[in-house]
């Protein structure tokens, strides 16, 4: 058997140019397959960790997915707001360690504006329980301070100290600007790859301040309260959109969820972020499955090309196979020789693909984390990736049996007198 492997290696080396191209083709196919699998796995993990360390997300009663969409991803609108008194009741519950209010509804040049408190920067976590970090500046301390995400700063060219004007409404422009109450950028957050990057964060008092002279979604005629006078008014929030809640012990999560869902003051809903995000991912998972299917087809094309090349070369190798028969090699030896050659090419391509993916991931991991928030474990394949790689090699061996069987039949037919 050892001599057979040596013979197969020598035969493959003699046709190294053709088989080398096939190995490169398989390597690229394997890189694509494993790369898509790695990205799919890491993207799902990053998606499920869009908000971590938060035990419950509470808001007005609606579907869990809709609540997560507007509270976490800033997509869509809330059906109703919840009263500030309801938030205080949730925050005062003995099981609650911290609670962060969120108020949505305004925007700035297409980016969502989030009204919250300083607790947002202390307790909001993402990924592997990482806290938000500042690339420049600091959290808001004044009523008209604003903390912007990385995308807002990059696309609009803002720096700490710049003045910005908020718009009324999620897509407010033109006459709906709160031009009489401009904000100052006090901080810029580091990129997270989350909706945080596309958000402008202000205090809850600021949300109340810019709407002092508004009623029913429009400015009150003849009423204008300058920014310097807003502190004379009661700026305590009356309503918020949602709340992020952290518990003292996760053992009480279902008890707290039941307390919120059965709250008598108004209809509320509390969802477990992980459960809701998994449900949301199941809706969009058709995309990842389609990408994986395309990658599998690419690998299938690469293996089919290998079979086609080896079969096409059999006509030129009939004399070689006949000589092998003349020195005592039986049809089974010829069969194994061709099968081993094909397996060698597949293994070489697979190993090259893994090596190429490892090198590529070393360079791509920082870029993916910086721009997409996907933490790619550079140089490490997941268990699913190893299973796919093993499946590719097994499939490659099986398809290599096709030219081996063809050579076996030819050797039986030609014997020692091959047709020239």
C-alpha cells in the first residue's frame, strides 16, 4: 500500500500543472464554503448578542419581535408609549438591579434619536458583555449635550463640540426641525456594528425640553420657549418608549416577566432578548441558508471539474495503465491508483483552503469587527466547519472512485494491447 501511495504521488506530480489548477479550484471552493459557514455562525452569534447582560426588554403590549425591532434595532414604530409611572414601578421592583429607559420618535438627518439616561452607558452591553466605549468626548452632562454613534460621526463628519439640530419625528426634515434648541456633541462612541452606531443619544430631559412648545406633533402657534429658559420648567419625563431591565438574579426572570405582563396600570409586555432574537433570526435565516447552499454548489462544481479533468486524461494514460498491468498490477491496483490520486488532489485543495481561510481571517477579523460588529475567531474553525470539511473530503474520495472505476474498466478491456 505504501508503494501504491508513492506511485500515485509520482503520477500526480508528473501532471502537477493540471492537477495543481484543480487543487487551487477546490481550495477556493473550500474557502468559500467554510468562510460562509464561519460568517454565518459568527453573524448569528453577533446578532443574538446585539444586546447582552439585559434580562428583559419591556414596552407597550405588542408582538415580541416588534418590540425588539424598535427597542433594539430602531426599526419600525412603537404602537404606544408607556407611562413614566409604569417604568418607575418596574425599576422599584425588588428583583430589579437596574433599569434603563428609552424614548424614541425623533431623528437627526435620518439617524434615530434616543432619549435615555446616563445609566445607558453604564449598563448597556453587547457581544461578550462589552460596555460601550468612547472614541472621543464623554457622556452627556448638560440638557443639550448629545452622544453620537460612530456611523453618525463618520457620515456627517461631526467632531466633539459641533452643534447639531434634531428633527421632530422619525424622518422629520425641513420645518419639523427643533432649530431653536440646538445640541452640542459631547461624545462619540466607538464602533460596535450595532444600531448604536447609527443613533444620537440625548437625555430624557432634552426630549421634554425640545417639545415644551409643541402639542399634537406640531409647534404651538405663537409659542416659543428659548433654550435658555427650558430649565425653569418641569422636565421630568411623562412617557417613554421601552425599558431595558437587568435583574439581581436570573432565577427571578420569569417572575419579573409575569409581573410586567400582568401589570394592572396599563398593558405592558416583557420579553427575554435571547428568545426574541432567536425567533427573529429564524425569520431571516433563509438568507444564510441560501448562501450556504450556493457555497455547497460551488464545491460540487469544483469536484465535478476534478472528475472531468481526470476522466479526460484517461485516454492519454491508457499506455501508462497498460504498462502497469504488464508489470503485475491488477485492475484493482489501477482502480486504487486513480482513486488515491483524486483523493490527494482533494486533500491538498482542502488543506490549502483551510490555510487560505486562516490567513484571510487574520486580516479580515479586525475589519469585520470594526465595521460590522462580527467577532470572527481568526484561525479557528467551528465544529460545524470541521464537519463540512470532513464531508468535502469524503465526497471528494467518493467522486474520485468514478475515474478509478473507469480506469478499472479500461484496463480490463485493453489488457496489454491498448488502442493507440
